[in-house]
């Protein structure tokens, strides 16, 4: 479905320990939180989600966060409510939310999530571009991180954008997942097996070598340069600079093997690993 608005009030943020979640996102790049709803939501993994704080007055309301739905709706034993997991990748500190007056053009008030507890409503697709522009202008401003430019895969395919940017190059992602599969290359978790085919959209596509370490004219190879990671492993990879390698992530997990059980290590994969190691050590690729 289209992007959604997640609505909450300040009481929910207090119960949620919002400041701790903001710190987690700032430190690790994302935080996965459980979202509770009274009815089964019409939403699937990979859906873009915007966090909207509502209140009795404009001073307490506003757009405060961004993330992506990371699970199918589910029940907990003994509970009547429905839950989804949301991976938040950008959050503003409480008090710095984008106020309703600024939001008026990007997000019409009649589409705001209703007060009275956690809620979820669909965002009309026609408003998505203006909301993203507003978020880029007024949202968090962390240090830049390089991402793939949208389009095909020409030279000069690296540019620096905000870390909170949601878009990913669709062609590069498709080729990467077609070759490497839809399981996390580090821990082996499969959204597709756990939640169904559409859940693979929650998988992140990770640069083996940070793009800002590559030359300006470097031409992206989606097979050698990109690898699928689950949101947790992706966050741990980027918790240090330069990011941890896939081998390091595997050694940190329950299984210490440098190669996942059942994985076929091709000559191309070995060559890509060696090239990545040379680049990150300051040599020539």
C-alpha cells in the first residue's frame, strides 16, 4: 500500500521511552519498535511510515519521525490488539517536531492520524513527494552518507545525501537480490520465509565498501558492491566507521563461521571480498 501516517500522543512517547529510542537511532541508524493497534491494519512490510505527534494544541503536535514497516500484522498470545514492527530510521527530539503550520501544505489536516491513542492511516500518494521534500528540509540533519543515485547504473553513480533518505536505486536492488537472494548475508534471517513473499521489501541493501571511499568515476556493480542485510545487522554494520564487514557481523553472531552454512562461495564473491578489503585498506581496487 501507499505510505502511512502513524499517530501517537505525548503520553505514548513517555511510555515508549522516546528519548532512548532517539538516541538508539542516532547511534545505530535504526530502532525497531512494536506498534499496537485496535484493528488489523492494511499494511505490509516495506511500507514507508511517518510518525505524527498529535495533541490538544499546535505546540504539542507535529511530524517527528520516519521509518518503514518491518513485519506483517500479528497477534500476541492473550491480546486482542494487533501489532506491527516498525524500523524507525530518523527521529526528531521531542520539542523539535515539524509544527502543523509548516505541515499544512505537505499533509492536509483531514488526513492526520486521529487523537486518542496509536493509529495508522494511509497517506494519499499525491502528498508523498511534498512530504519527503519537507522532511529533507526540516528533518534531522546528520552527517552525510553516500547512497546510490536513482536511475540506471552510470559512472558518477555516487552522491552524498542525508542518512534519513528512504529511496534506494530499484535496479541495483533488484539485481543484488536476484543474485544474492533475500536472506540476510550476515545472520541468515529471511523476511520472505518468516512473513511471506512481500516481506522481502524490509531487507536492506548494503554497500560492501562505503561509497564515499570510492573514486568519483566509480561504476557501481550491484553484484560485487551490494549485499542484502536485515535491519538489525545493517544498523550494527553502520555503528562504527568504516562499517563492519559481513565477515565481522557473522563472527559477532551466535554462529562464528565466516561463511553461512549452505552458502556457495563463488569466485566472483571471493574476488569482490578481496577488492573490498584492498579499497578499505587504502589500496587500489
